C-alpha cells in the first residue's frame, strides 16, 4: 500500500457576525443547524477580535454579515472572520452579504472618484473568500468585480407573491423610479403581467440624494402604482417619485424595496407622505424606532437558507428563480 484513502463527508458550518443576529438565527433554523459558536469582541481602541470555538478544518464555511450601520465596523468584522477561517484551514469560504456595502459606488460618474464596490470585492478575495452571495446588488455588473463565483439572489419572488395576494394585479402598473431600475421592473411586469412606467429623474451632482426633476413616462392614471427599488436610504427618491405619480393621476402608490436602510429622516418622510405602504425585506435589521404603521417587513431568510443549501450540495441556485437570473 503506497497511500492512505479516506472517505470524507462535506461539513457545512454557518458563521454569523454581530450585525444582524436575528436573521442569522432564522437562516440557521431554515438549514436545521445552529450558527457555529464564535467569540467576537472589541478591544478598547475599537479593534475587533475573532476566535471560533470549535474546529473548522475542512469545512464548507458560510460567513453571514449584513452591512448595516456602523457599516465599516461590520465589514471589517466579516473580513477578519474570513481571514481567521482561511488560517484555520476551512476548505471553502463563502461570504454571505444580504446587503452588500458600497454597492452604489460601482462606477466613476466623474473624475477622481473611487469604484468602492470593486474595492470591497478585492478585500474579500484578499481575506480568503472563495465565493460571494448577495441579495439584489445595486447593479448586476458588481458580480464581475469578484474573480470567483457570485450567487446573486433576488427578493422579487417574495415581494411579488405578497403583492399578488394583496392586490388585483389587473389594476397595477409597475414603476421604475429611475433608468437603473428598468431591467428589474421588467422582471416584475413579466411576473405580474402588468404594464410598466418609468420615472425620468435628474440628480444634483453636488448634493447626495437630491433629485431636481421627475417626469413620468407611461400610463399611471387611475391605477395602483408599485414602485420597485433596491433600497430605501433617505427616502427622498421614493417620496418624489410618489409625488410625480400622484400628479399624473395615480390612485394609490405602494413602494417595494429589498433593503430598508432608512437613514436620517426617512421614517418621518415616509410616514407623512401619501404612500399607502412600504414593503421591504429583513436583509438589514430595522430597529423598533424605525418601524411605522405603513411599513411591512418580509423575511429573506428562507431564500438565503435555500441558496446556501444549493451551494453546499452542488445544486442550482438559478433554479430558485425558475431558471431566470
């Protein structure tokens, strides 16, 4: 005998940072496991310490972290967790980011600007990640920033199913709040079988989140408008979009977005607007003081758990979306 033959079994381990433990627990429940015990703490000067409390050698590791505020702290924690797994001989490391930080900075709009989304992908690769998984990236091109497999998940089935049960879709118009959301909105119209409208907007290049003009292209008069976006940050874009739709005769405006960032005065603005309902998923934690009567939060955990299971079992993530990506 000139060698040793081992019959090995694959071992899935889920690791969670501290940013959104409720989502991690829900995803782990969907997988029928518990998050791997991990010691995470901060030194007095803010540096982060990580140590896994059981062996990770040879495992298929999934490192979950939602990039919520304080966003830079949680991104750094996830990077350190990936580095620790690499140095502890994990076989494959998949970074799971329900909300991928810095995704809006995916290109240079003007000179002397960074492409921060590319920098994020490079940092995770350098730390030791073999694969990325994210939900509704700001633009699909970000998948090409990472030199390895990227599983791009879509919240559309979850959000659209809620709309289908709630509304008569024959009276619905799907609305893209800007040109960048047209492709995603077209997927909604394919799913619901309803018309599409587009809001053409102009931004102030010197002031973030300021929209100077909005024009509606499409038939919205007397219809229920579903505004589809990837995130709600300050809410200014969505609120101005709803005002433009009501000005064109829309009977009702409902907003759907995957990521409820809800920064600054977003909650007050949305509460005081004419928007009937704001529907988001729990890719980011939403504190009690940011919840309001119009807000509906749907769980993304079942989708993420199924995607993790497909990756672990060498199945098809695309099958989760009826073969469409």
